[in-house]
C-alpha cells in the first residue's frame, strides 16, 4: 500500500506529463470500445434479423430434410415429440411449420412462392409476424384465408379480399390445388422473402398438400440468446438422430457466418493498428519521462534506495497511469454506447437501400455486453505493461554516477 501511495504521489509531481500519458490511454480505450461496440452491434442486429425474421435460433427437421426440402421429408407431429418440445429447458417457445414451394396466381399473373402453414400465435411469438401486417387482419388457427407478402401482392396485383389460387404437388405426389381469400398483406425487409411468402394456417396447409398431421420443421426461440447452441444440443440428445436432425441458424446459413467472421477479422485488424499507434505513443511518453527522471533515479539510489524497489515503484506508477486512463475512457464511452444501443443510428440513401436489399434493418446499433468492455480494457492494460518494460530495464542497468551527472 505504501508503494502505491508513493507511486501515486510521483505521478502528480509532473501533472502535464501524467495527463498527456493518461489522455493517450483514454482515447485508446474510448476509440476501441466505440469501434467494437458498433461492430458487434451490427452483428447482433444481423443475427436478430435472421433469427426473428424466419429461421429461429435452431430448427428440428426430419433426417435429410435440409439437403432435400420436399414434403416427402416431412414428419408426424405426434404427442410424444410435443412433450419433448414443451419441456425443453432454455426454450422460450417454438412454432411448427409445413413448408412447400408452389405456384400462386391471380388473374393472368403467376409466380413461384413458398407456402408456410403455421400456428398463427406461435409464429407471431417467434417472428412477430403480426407486427409485419401492413393491411388487413391476422390469421386465426382454423383460418381458410392467406397472408401474402407485400412485393408478391404487388406482382400478382391482388388486394385484401381478392382470391389467391395455389397449385403445387402435395405429400407423396398428390396434386395440391386451393383457393384462398387474401386476409392480409405482410411486409418483410428482405426483398427475397417479401417477394415470395404466403402464410396459411397449419390446418389449411395440411389440407392443401394432403399432409394431415405432418410438419416440415419446428423453429425455436430461446430465453438466453447466448446459450442457444446448448439448448439445441439438449434437443439433439432428447431426440433420435436417425429420425430427426437439429440445426442451429449458423449450420443452416454458413454464408452469413463466413461474412460475419470476415468482417470481424477486418475489424480486429483495425483495432490492432489502433493499439500499435497507441503503444508507440505511450512508449514515446515513457521514454521522455525516463530521460527527464534519470538524475532523480540516480539520487534515489545514491541515498540508499535499492534498484529493485525503484523498479517496483515504476511498475506501480505505470499501472496506476494505465488504470486512470482506462477507467476514464470506459466511463466516457459507456453513456455514448448505451445511447446508440437504445437509439441506433438510422441509415439513409443508397446505404439504407443496399442494406434492405440484403434483408437487414437499415440502422447501426451498438452492442451492450460487459465481455468486450473487459476484453478491450485488459488488452490496453497489457500494452501499457509491455511498454513499461523499457524503463524497468533501464533502471536495472542504471549507472548511478552517470545518472547524477546528467
């Protein structure tokens, strides 16, 4: 404790030098936190858009369905399976779906669509489908109507109350044809989804495709988004791997994972460059401080202080200087990061349009999580402690007579 007190007093003997060094540490941690917060926030938004737009955090399929997504690879939604799904720890809900491609037409217009048979309330709990409704009314569990995505409705030139004809192939090669009144129009940010989705009640879809009691997938939400892979692993252990496959969103969308990893790597390179600049800045300040204090160090050793004690004082001074800059930098960054976490920066113009075309929300939020605050603080402190090795080694090799004569 006495060592820290002496080191703290030494820092403020030259306030200008201390403030210059602490300020360089302050801006290092401040820029690092802001940069990383926006980067991680964009990843969280991307994942959230993917997960809550359609896929869920993970899905259950019949074995082989993901490689060949046809109705013949659907499975029976039996009571035993429902009991496993209802008691799955960590899950906050799930929705069962019967999905198949078909042709949708109205008048002279025809387009290939993805038909989704869903439990309306369960689907809304996972993907907030009701909030995407821009016109009309939402589906009921035994509804005979359809929800149509906005771009698809524009292409087919249909409005609320018009008739949508769906033609396709049902379960085991049965013909599938049905006529459905349009109950509502839903809007998706992704042009791909918005141009081809049709929602029916699960009962109506099963009747259309002659697939009574069959579903193609079960999509899950979780209580803790950071633990979804563990919840998925629990479901794998509870189900027969020869009958079912459990896939996380990362396994279903490896291209998105690669995109995030590549962007994260580039961001880490930028942080590395920033840390190098800051490291050299602190190194220069330490070198200046060392040259200014050589006579002081020589006098302290001449009057009886051991070099080892002096080295520990320098270590303590450097540590306190680093802590001072890191704490003030974190405290200055926190309000800004939290503000943009609550109020993301909206994107406009061509950047917003390109973001929407990729299927993501046009905004830039920050991430609010303690792990990267701690990680960046530790990295900056380690850089400071590495830079500190120079003055420590200089003191160890100090020639007292030459130092006093300076």
